[in-house]
C-alpha cells in the first residue's frame, strides 16, 4: 500500500527556503511511490489555543476554525513533513499556533489516557528548518518542541534537515547539498521496509 505523505509549509513567506526544501522532500517521497499532499499553513485560519481546558474533558479542541479539518489530514497521513523557518531560535509563529492547538492531543493521551488510533500504525515524521543564524543552537528549541508535538500526535520522529546561514528568499536554491538531502530524506521517509531509528537522524548543513 502506498504511504500517504503530508507536507506542511508553515512559512509566512511565499516560496520561502523551507518551502522549497519541503517540495523537494515531497518529490523524493513521490519517487518512492508515495501519495503526497502539500499544505501551506497561511492558507488556513487557525487561531491560538485559548487555554479553556475543555479538551481535558473531551480530548477535542473547542475553538472552531480550520484546525479540525487540518488535524484530520494529519492523523490520516502515514508520514508527515513539517517545515519551518527559524524565528528567534524556534519555530515561526504560524507553526507555533498549530502546535499549541495540539493541546487537545496531549489531553487525550495524558489526561484521558486514550490513544488516537484503534490499532497500531507505522507513522513517521521529519522536520525541515532553515535559519539565517550561524549558531547551531538555533535548532535546539525546534528539536524539543517537535519532539513534544510528535509525541502527542503519536507519530515517530525519525529525521531532521537543518540548514543555517540561509536567510534571503530563494537563497536555498544556491545550496545544492540541501536540495539533494531534502529529496533523499523525503524518499527515505516514504519507504516502509526499514525500521525507524531509535533517535532522529539529523543532517545539519551550513
């Protein structure tokens, strides 16, 4: 059965650097016979978590907007590629808004003690992040945030592609190694005949 791969571009910038790498990763997944879907987060209306705590009783988010339909697609996917630019050493605001709305997922798992799925599924995720800083510390918060988020989504965190010292729109096109690695990791992600690594494989490029 072909894997369903969902790519989420969280950048507010049209054809930003993370967006370019995400599209290459999806192309890599398609080369491995996966079915792919691309989502641009700014095309959706997703508000912040209001901390109403209603999800502690229901496991569902009480805020009604586009979050529910996007969450359905995320849960339906076998593979997830999450792409974000680095803003102030962490994910961008648009990405954080989506992640914070995942409080309902955390509540379902840790408060209500319920699984998201009736049976065990082989679900895997990777992260693409691009930042202009020279410091590799810019990816530390992203690792922590995405580890927590993927845990609540009940999806295995298997790989990262982190690229530093890239800032201007389209600058990533001048970084062939990043383009190549995005394609390779996307293809690898879509392949189901290999066991997932115990810890995420990380490719860091400058």
